[in-house]
């Protein structure tokens, strides 16, 4: 079976629409979102009809927890004043433009989703299996640490998002941790596309007994997705969202919320 | 202190190495463990000891490794130690950047490039000028440290400039703004900054004042508090005398919890004034980090 995993949407309903179409075209039978539906982009309420229409199962991100529970900030935990200033603009805009019904819907989203397909045990979370807003960056996460998390949560494939940059780590027994990337904004690499992830279990075993061989055959594909980023930028300007956010959409470079980036990931960016 | 609440080691995420013991080329007036050229209360760690502890850390699933002292770059093994560590996981080294050599930084840059992991430098400088820094860290140290920053930046590192708040807290914004400008003038165009609260123990207790008797964590204060913010809930420290609870309380006799990580896997009472600072500010020892979302 092919499954598609979308990371943070950040109100980018245009990228979500493009991702659904792209994933279906590639044969994805199930669609999942790992949370953070809001932030950054325009028109929060345009995301929800797509989630309902295409039956996209969602994990609750820290943003969704905040908006759904009427909290005052996004709980991203930035400590740099400039980062917090921009994060608050984004949060206040998203909160003010998310309907009460959608807020209530976000409130009841699960913190994790577990299922088994072709003998493969999936665990979907937002940041890490143990903490919704934990940043797991490729350069600051040891392999034995992820082994511990995978052991504790008894999963073969652990999928998360939150940090905004896709990566994966192979673990013992052919298990994997996969950061599926985000649809909400580009990856700080000077390109305007966003990313989602396809997992193909069709060559895996059909039962737990066959799992050893099956896991090695699981296909993981990171998909770079083009979408109408010019339109997104126009709509962001129309909504009077900060020009710094628009610049990210148009340039592919992150301009805000940079403090949480480890040196290695930050070095490749422009700011 | 009677009735001090205890905090368990919830998860050993971060392993510190007191790699230079308490030996430092500087003698900062605010040092919470009074490091100096003459303080031998903790000694250097060898490459072999670090290797043994890294091996031990694997089964604990440690996420990252931090190196401190004293001044880590006084340890002649520090470059091979960091090179070795990067084969296990991400590493952060806390330095005053006054003794760095170009060939060391070059080797470390190559080592970082060769792994998937990050090597972070945290450079201690107390404020944006010799006037704020030198009275605390010593005559001429601002200029020397900034040369170290330039060296790191020239080699592609983005050091985290870490300053102890030796000014009033309400001046943070102004001081940080000034520091960003100064760093840019020195070629560091996207500076990363971190402010640490003062820890009123060790030399600092003489420079200003120690903790008052009511500056303690009580059971009531922990009601509803996320103990994940406390260093002792997710870290331990390898020293030449055994495994310590945290990098701050090394002068406390109770800080050494045993010889193995297993020995140190037990609750620690928050009986000290410095525990109160850790409680107040949270995550004070780690690089920029997130606060947990909920209990």
C-alpha cells in the first residue's frame, strides 16, 4: 500500500491541494497530516474543507493544541525576541481567522496515530513520540537516541514533522525515523518547492512473522512539490502578513524563527 | 534543606563531560565553580575515559554530548575527543575562545563535515565591550575572545555567544542589540546569542551576593511545573571523580552520585540555591531549546 504523509501545513492550502492531487496521482491510498495546520500563511479556514473532503487523518501539532485550546501562543518555545515577535503575529492572525468549529475540531485531534499495514507498525507523531513540540533535527539527534524512542513506542516506522526539514535515519532491524518535511514553507535551501513523503509497503511482508524481511523493502520517497507559490505570496500580502514571510515563500530562504536551527542546518541558509 | 523536593532522572538525553575539570586559563569573578589556573578540585578527562563513557552512553540512548570545564581547550586531547564524539552524536563545547588555534578549528571543521552531526561552539563573552566583559573575565579577554569568534566564523562555524547577565535584566534588549552590531563589525553577520542568569555560588557569591535562605525550590513550587526544564531531569556529568548530577553543583559534596551512569540514575533533591535559578529560568545549560507543551 502507498501512504502519503504531510507535515505542517501552516495555512498553505494551495500546497495541500497540490499535495493531495500529486499523492493520489502517485497511487497513495491513504493520506495523513502530522499536525500544525495553522501558522505563517493566509486563510486558515481554507485548509479544513480539504482535510474533510479527502479524509486526511491528522495528528495534533503544538499549533493545533494552542489554537484548539484558546492559548495565547503557539508553544514553539522560541527564546529569541525577534522570533517570538514574528511567531506571535502569525499566531494571532491564525487564531482570529480560524472558525470556532474548526478550533473545536483541532482540540480533539489525537497526539499520535498508530496502525499496522503489511505487518509494519506505524507511529505518527508531531515532534517526537514523547513530546509534541520536541525538535528532532538531523544534526542534533544521535542514532541511539532515536533507537530508544523507537523501542519505547514499539514502532517500526516513526514519522514526525515540526522542525520543517525532511530527513530520515535508518535504525536497527530496518526500522526508521522519518521526518516527512512540511507543506507550509520551503526548506531554507533557496528553492520554492515544499516537501511531503510517500511510504510504500507493497513489497513488505504481510504479517509480523515476515516483518524482518518486509521492513527492509519498505520504500520511502521524499517528494519535492511545486505549487502556486506566487499566488500564496499575493494572498499573504493581501492579508497584510509580514513581508518577511512572503520573502520566504518567494525565495526559499527562512527569514524568521531561525534561533532553533542547529548550526549545521542554519549554515546552509542565507540568514 | 528540609523538605526539598526531589527530581528523578526522567530521561538521560544529554551527557556532559567536565573535560577540563576546574582548570581554566581565566579566573572569572562570576564563575560558579571558581575555575582558575590553580583550581585542581576536578581534573582533566583523558581520551580513553571519554571513549569508555561514550560507549556506556549508547545503551542509555543519549541524544547529545556537551563539553565544559574550566576551559576545554586546555585539555591537550580535546580535539581528538571532539572528533571521536562526533562519531557517536552531536557535540557542543563551551569555551572562552581565548586559546583556540587555527589548526584545531580547521581539524574540527573537517570532522564535523565528515559526519551527519553538528559541532556547536558556545563562546562565553559577558557583554558587547571590554567595559562590560573585562571587569568580570579579566583584562584584555574581550579582545582575545572576539579574535576566537572571528577564527570560528572564518572556518564556517556559527558560534553561540553565551553571556552571563552581569547587567540588569531590563537592559537585555539593549545589550543584545549592541552585541549583534559589534559581532557584525567583526564579520559575524548572523550572530547567535544566549543569555545565562547569574548563579550565585562559587566566585559569584563573593562578587555580588549568595542565595538568600528563601531562594529555594519548595514542593509547592513544583506543583504543575514541568520538571523537564531542570537540567537534572535529563542530564548527568562525567567528571574525573565520578558521575555528577549537573554541571552547576560540582562544589557540593552530594553532587557526585556514583561511578557509573547506573549509579547516577536516581532522584536528586533540589536543596540548593542554584536549583532555584534553574527552576526560575529553565533549560539554562542547553543550547537554544524549546519549552515543553504540556504535562
